[in-house]
C-alpha cells in the first residue's frame, strides 16, 4: 500500500477541443490548447501534465500528434520534464502568468442590481429530507461501491489518524481546509473550465447544504425562482422553506427554455440549472441557451445557481465545460459535490462564489454550523493531490460506460420502441420515457421487488408531464442488468397489458 501511495501523481487533462475535420492538424490543436491553458492561467506552474498515452485516450486520437505537441511545448519552455517525476508546466514561467480574478464584477456594475437577502441569518436550517431507498438495481443516488479504492482510502485515513496534532482538534477555517480548496480550484479550472481561485471555494456538507446557504444569501421571501421542469425535487424544499415562489420552466432537447422562462416570469430573482447533465432528463444545455441565460441574468440583475453534480462522466462527444466558465459578470454561483464521483457518505461538497459575496456567505455559514469537519477534508486533499482522484475518475468512467451500455441494450431488448431512452450521454442515470403508464404506482410496487426506480412524472410541478422512469446504473453490474430490466418490464406489462 505504501508503494501505491508513492506513485507519481497522474495529471488532469485540461479541456482541449479536438476537431478531426479541422483544417488545423491534430498536433497543432493539442499544442494550441495547452499553450492557451497555460497563458490564461487554467494550468499553473508546476502542475502535472498527463502522459501522452493517457491524453491520447482521453481525446480519442492516436498518440503521435500528442507526442509532437508535447515535444514542441518542451522545446518552447512551456513544459519541463524530469526523469521519474513526469512532465509539468515549466516552473521557470512567471508564477502569476495569466492568473485572473475571473469572477470579479466588471467596472461600473450597478450595485443595486446585486441585491442580496436583507434577512438576518438566524434562521435554523431546513428539515433534512432523506431518501428511503435501499440497495438494489436502478437507484440513481448510488455508486459502484465495490469499485471504490477502499484500501487506499483507509491507508490515507490511517496516516492522518496516526499523525494528528493537538492543533487539528480545534475548529477549522469556516471556508474549509486551505489545502483542499487549492486542490478543488485547480481541478475545476483544469477539468471543468471553472474560473476561480481557492479563496472563492467554500467547503460544504454536500450540494443540498450548498443550495441552502446560497438561497439564504441571495434570496428574500417572496422572490421568484426559475426551476427546470422537470427538476430536482430536493431543491424545491429548500426554496419553499425559504419562502420563495417557484416558477417551473420547461426543459427540451436543448436544456432550459430561457425564452419560455422570460415569457412566464421575466423578473425572477434567480434560476437553478443543471446545464451539463440536466436532472432528471439528462440533456445538455446548448451553447446558445447558456449565452441566453447569462444575458438574461446580467440584464435583469438575477442570479444563476449552477448545480454540476455528475458531469465528470461523459460517454459521447467532447467534454462539456461549466456554465460558470462563460460568466464574465459574476452572476453564477457554482455548486459541486463528491457524492457521485467518490461516495455519498463523505458529505463533502463545495461552492464557488463571486468574490464580492464571500463575506456574506461566511456570515450564513457561521449561523448554520460554523464550519465543516476537518479530518475527512485532510484525507480528501491528499487523495486529490497524490493523483488518486484523477485515476479513479478515469477508471470509473470506463466502469459506468459499460453499465450504461448494458442498460440501454437491455431496455431495447425488453421494451423495444415503447421506451424512449434519453439523457444517456453522461452521468450515472438515464430516463426511459414510457408515456401512458402509471409510473408512480409501478415505482412503489417495484420497491417491493428491490428495484429502486423513480417515477419521472413525480419530478414535474405542472400538469403537463411525461411518464417513465429514472434509472441509475451506477450500482447495477452488467451481470445484474438483464434480470433487473426483465423484472421492470414485467411490472410495466402487468399494469399496462395493452
């Protein structure tokens, strides 16, 4: 186990868009992508670069263009390479090259339009809602627990437990452990295209707490909030508890329909979106819709709350960067979590905040729980810094892709054209639309058969709904899939014999 921990860390691949039909050669596209990432500060001096073999696999191209690009970057001094320690961004570059305070408001911004809640932060937090689902096929909240590197994690836990100092028993920074915030900021800049510094990252106990704090800071009772229709049910309880008025805005194949939202309630104070992998339908918000949403938020003085809960896993097409990365006017609060990419009982999530709101978020945080527990943060910081996190993501992407493919195949085999599969390009769940069935009744009956399917119609607020199921494939092995889908098909057939 000690040997595994001494492995050279595996670098994260930056967001590089490679077009095989582009007039520019693949080598040139990789070279330009890295050079731009270094110059604009997405990659920092000393940051480890993935091997040519790993990057070629990530981009789906041959290794030769990557080798040529790396050679050019080494020759020009952007990279440096040392035997036994891999390739890193050159340490001889200016330390603050391209480092920007990207989420700082532009000059001349009307401060009145950045209105935040006038309430004192003395309210108790909302009553928690816990899922009652058990272990079994199709539970969208569960991961491949058996594939987590538990022995490695335990060794890191043991290391920190043995080396604990008396000072570590005190309260930690209410923003979170500095080492973890640095690691998260580096990861988000590189892999998700988020524009941030560690000072803007706040550690929270999962995305639900992140949303609760955000709602208290940005919104007042009576404020209108756009929510995706269908949308994440647990978010409704947060907005409702804080006295907000929810405005359901339709989701189509391009994501949130911004024009529809403007027609319905143009002066909404905020919007909650899942643009990279919409929950529950799974669609990806198009670039056009993202820009429309940012333009609406800026012109209206509204806030965008981006929930980026499982975008690390994408199986088709190029990686999708964050909506926050497009924001130039500090209108986006970004929420992330480790519940899907590591394990849910870790209870670690994070917020990326506009710089001018950090103190207000700190005030709300003090009222809730003073700060996050520090021990698990220390373990997680090492897990990321030593490269285990990057390797785990790559390994699990392959595991989940195999399970996703098995689920799609078995749905087609059992349901044929009766089931429309949507949202399978990314994440750890997909939706199977089966209109005309009593999906909520079938969902309740399926639980008695140890099938944990969520009824799609339950995620709508309005009367116009789709019926079907949200099927998680994270905790369902390829071997379990055929029998599980057959059982679901039997339940649907019993309720809908026609």
